[in-house]
C-alpha cells in the first residue's frame, strides 16, 4: 500500500485515468501528479467512482482544475485525461474542454494485462507511487480494490485498471511506448546452396 502525504506544491504534469466496468455499470476516475527530479515520482491526488454519465466527465474536469490550483504544474501543460477505449474517449471529448485521449491500444489490450500488473508492482514496491491524505481517507470510506489487488484476472472494480494504467503511463516509458515491429533480415541463398 502506498504511503500518503499532503498534495505536492508543484509537479511536472497532471492527468487523470478513467476506466469503466460494464459489469458494475460504474466508472473510476483517478487524478495523478507526476514529478521528476524532486518530490515523489507519482502521487494519486484523488479518485472517484460513480455512474458513467456526462456529469462524471464534468466532475473529472472540475477535480483536475481544482488540483491544478492547489498544485502548480511546472511545464505549463494543462491537465489531461487518459481514457480506456476509443468509445469512452469519444464520450469524454464530447463533454470535456481539457485534452482527453484514448490510452494506447497496446496498453489496454487483454494480452498486456500481466505486463501491466508486473510493471505496476515494480514501481509500487520501489516506493515511487504515493497518495495524498485525501485519497487515502476515501479508501477508508469506499471500496478501492486497487490497493488490495494481487494479480490474476482483471477484476470488475474499475479502480484496479485505472490505478495500474496511471502507474504504467506515468512511470514505465518502455511499457507505455507502442511496440516496434521487429525487422528480420532477409536471407538470400545462392543457387549453389539449394538442394
């Protein structure tokens, strides 16, 4: 479980991860601050779980706006939202006035789940992921399975993938980068070697 602290005064970037669960009919939005070179590399600022609706998207934007007033973003880029799946990203773009993007396809692919879990565990155990006191207090009041998930199949609780995606997209550049096709050199055989 990550340690919890006051919200940072400054960060490099601020973003949210949003995932939905068709089984639960709910969506989870987690808001993050990313820093390099000072402070904590990644901090969960706050989180919400609720019905997927236009109001939920407005709440995500309002939360990021509030966070941006409390924590100054150093590099001037405004907060943005990473959304699982193109359909949800389209919904977000129709409501939000801040940048929103579908997460990279390879990251949300079912075959990537084990890599996502292992990568997140590495950064969690390395102490690079923290949470604010505010986010921690909510874990005492509402279900937040991301802190008790130990691997295996993807659970129905949308906080788990939203948490794992946040860690990987912020901290694991190799896993977050789209895979490059491997070029296999073409072997040319001379006619004398053929049988």
